[in-house]
C-alpha cells in the first residue's frame, strides 16, 4: 500500500490516489481491487506512460 502511494506521488498522479486507512488491513483486498480496476479503466495511468 505504501508502494502504491509512493508511486502515484512520484509520477505526479496523486490526485488519482484512492483514500484508505493504512491500518485497516482487513480492507486491503477491496482497496487493491479498486486500484486494479482503476488501472484497467485508465483512471490511473500506467507507470510507463509517465516516464519520460
């Protein structure tokens, strides 16, 4: 989860960052599922698209 936050901040896509409670580990599956949906539908651009 920290890697997700770090990566989006590094590629200047922090505005697409999903809000979640870092300490609510029981919710991680749902957060990760939403992140995967965001990647699939283009809400979060792939890392390769942001590397110059």
